[in-house]
């Protein structure tokens, strides 16, 4: 197995990427290819100890930024660290590509370079959110498709179910539909139709509608929604956690008494912060394309990169791409 | 001015409703009508001191529950505390109706009993969320309209702008569009078209797209969105705050050391909790109908009811209904 990583993608590239790759070599003994500026990456590699024979370096001359238009960046910048990495998966020189670079560009590259699996209406990006019971809830889609139909949501449910089973190790994932009430008749037109559609799909454990009020409480394993809603949920949630923790920190630092109190509670507060730490998850897989594609958070540190690599290994070992293809084939048999 | 309040609506009715009404009479000297079961309400009234001549009681025999289908409940239960209260506004016997009962029923009642303002495509419900800088952000719509078009969002923006100015006292409200990125080209089909449309509306201070990650940070005064998105934002936000505070509480109570720490920080923590307290806001106005309609939170306590009454007074004194009508008339003049 080989993992290729976009050495120039993300706010902390190439430092965090290279350090994360070295950590992954030490912990998982995996073979890694890093694409990017040779000099910069070699310079970073010198700073870390690991079996360097496990790391291959592929020099590229271009970098795709967050400011560029995704589709044209992927088409134009053929010698960018991201496009070269994506091509390696397309050409089976690597099994999984990881990038902390532009989300839009990576998704476009997933579709235009790696290519969509035939039979899947739309690939989706699946984000895992830590829940307060110590587990995770997976949310699909979180931004790849902003206008969806029932078939799209159906595909998201199927693919995320496979991912939950094969990568997250959940035996019988509870699949719910993001809605504004739990009753069957609730929601907008798309969600009402999807409720009916998912209720009829026997291959998944569809448990009905879920109000996003419950999202951190571990009431389901997978939340199905279009990419606009999913992105809104994800960002509202992240923003609320950040704003609330910031306010709490200010409150703790406001008086001498509260400072002493905060000091006494420190180890417990760190546990709460850790519980909600996105870096533990790694990244978000782009499901429905002909190879492993993982989007790491733009602000990934070395630990987040290392965890994204661990996730990449699990994605490959879990045979997720082939499992999705098998589902499509069986569906064809049923329909025929 | 007269405020009519649905005496039987809400989880804590009629106790909290009656107590809140008495508090409002004492604080604001307002005249209040309470609809509901005479015996129960009189029994509650006895428990509180206020000028009882300011409170009129209208006996009703029916109650609309959360479990009933909104439209049929409004049509069938003509002697319910909610319908009788709504009719008083329709018949100009009261200026504003407040209910903590079924949201769906109150919205249906707003449209079928009080009636839509001619020229407004769809009325909207506007929820105010406390921000961490001590202000509020208003979100429209938060559930009245789950499938919207550009015209609907336009009306929501105009009506909430008027509410923000006349009731919340904001001079030049910053109006933003809820989106998954700040760039103009971001979003689903509806949001992209709305961006263009709102950019051309000269009567409001449209500041562009807002990522919901920023919602608690006071970056804008009004967030425009359809009712499905708005409800998702509201519930994700509320759920995250509740889950996080619960986890923090557990962390604080987990060791003797952390308990002492929590004790030392108590007054500061209470301030944070107060900052995010929905009961301070009162309720959510239903804008675009021919009278004041305010939805109080289902779990409203007496303080929340009192604050909803204060808000009802401001809604009437701010002349919001007439201001909306004036806007529509002027728009007609322009178009003619």
C-alpha cells in the first residue's frame, strides 16, 4: 500500500505535512509519497527521524491556492503538488491521496482526475464529528454538492454506511436524515421525498429524521443531508464550540479567584477540549471516486496529518472503493 | 395597548404564563388579556400580586397540543385558547398575541386567522440569538417556510430589517445571507440568486454572505435564510451549547479538585450561561401578518413570558406591522 500526500497543501505546509508523514512512517510503517518543492521538503525531512527509505519525494513546481477557481486550477496547474498526487491514484501508483489544500480543488480533482465511480450520481465528502459520548457522527455531504436530489442523498447514505462499517468499525450504523423535526411529515420537499426513499432501502439501518439539536449526543452514526445543509451544520457547530470556549476562557481569566479555579480544573477542561478535537479524526474522505481521496483540515498540524494517513490506511484496507462498486453492481442485478 | 396571551400554551402553562403576565403588569403597567380555562387561571392569579384590574380573563374550553396537525387544529378548535387569542388581534380587540404553544399551529393561525399582509409573499418567523459580545443576531426565517424562492428571502430581509430597527433599536442593521462561504459565487442556486437580488435592494445595508461559523461573534445583525436552513442553524447552535455546557459540568464535578475550582469560578460561569440565555429575548415575532404575533419558547418560564410581553409592547410601539405595509406601498409606487 502507498499513500501519496500533497506536500504543499494546507496552512502549515510543508512543515506539518512532512512531520506528520514521518510520524506515520514511525507509527504505521507505511510507504509514503510526498509531492511538492523538493528543496523545501528535503529541508523539512532533515528535521525528523524516521526510516527515510519509506518516503519517496516527487518534485512539483506549482501550488494550488485557496483563492483559485477549483476547476480551472485543476485543469491548468498540471504540475501542482495536488494534481500530481491525484494522478498517482488515478494511475494506481498510489492507493490513497491526502491533501490539506483547497477543498474545492481537491473535490474537482477527485471528479476530473481520479474520476467518479460509474453508477454513483454524485461523490460526497463525509466529515466525522466527535460526539460528547466519546464516539463520532458522520455527516454526508458537507459541501461537495450544494443542490441535491433524492438519488444523490440515497448514494450518500449508501456510501457513508459502507465507510462507517469498514473504516469506523461500526457494525450496524444508524442512518438518520438531518431535519427540522423527527416526525415523518417534517421538512422541505427534498427531505420529505428522501425520507420515503431511505425508508424503502433495505440494505441500511435507516432510523428516520434527526433534529440537529441532538447531533453531539451520539443518537445516530450517520447524518444524511445535502452539501449546503451539511456545511451549515458543520460550521455552525464548529463556530459555536470555538465562540463558547473563547467566552469561557475569558470568564476564567477575569478575576484572581476564577483564575485559581481554572487552574484547579485545568486537567478536566483539557479533557473536554480533547473530546471535541478535530485533529483526532484526521480528515474527510471523498466517497464515490475511483480511489481513496482524503481532505485534511486546512489548518492541520502534524498530528492531524498523521491521523489522516491512518485514516487513509483504513480506507484502503477497508476496501471502501470496491465495496461501493459492489453495491452498484448488485443494484444493477436487482434492477435488471 | 392590549396584549393577549394564550394562557394554555407551553410546557409550563398556565402557571408560567399567569406569573409572567403579573410580572409584566407590575413592570410595564400594560393591559393583558389571558385566554384559557377560567378556573385554572384564576387559581394561578391568586398566587401573585399585581393590579388585577389590568388583567382580563377570557374563558376558553379547548387546548391545541403540539401533537395536532397545525392547520386542522386551527380550523377545528375554534374555542381553543390559541384561536380565541388570535381572533382578538384579527378583530382589533388586542394589538399583539403571544403564545408558547405549538409553533406550527401559531404560524398557521397567523396566516389563516390574523391573515397575511397583502404584498408580502410569505410571513417569516424571526429568532433572536444572543451573541458573545453581548448583542443579538436575528435569524429569518427559522421554520415558517421550508421551501423558499428569491422573493421570499427578499421579503424576510426587508421585514427583519424593519424589526431590527424599530424593536431592537439597531440604527443601520447589517444584513447578511447565510452561506457556506463568504465569496459571491458560493452557495446553492437559491442563495446565489438571492445574493444578486439583495445586492440590488438599496433600502437595506446588505453586507454579503456570512459563514455560520461566525454567527455568535456579532459580525452582522440579521441573517437571511430559508426556514429549513434557519431552523437547522438554530437547533445546531442550541444543541451544541447545551451539549457542551453539560460536558463541562460533568468535567467540573468529576474530581474534588475540579469541584473546588468550579466553586471558585461559579459567578463567572453563571455570567457565561446568562449571556446565552434565550429567556432574556422573550420570543420570536411572526412578521408579515396583519397584527403582532409572538411565539414564545415552548419551555418558557415566567421570566421568558414577561420578556415576550415586553417584546410585544415594543413590536406595537415600534409600529412594525404598519412599517411593513408602508414598504409594500412604496414598492408598488416605484413599480407603477
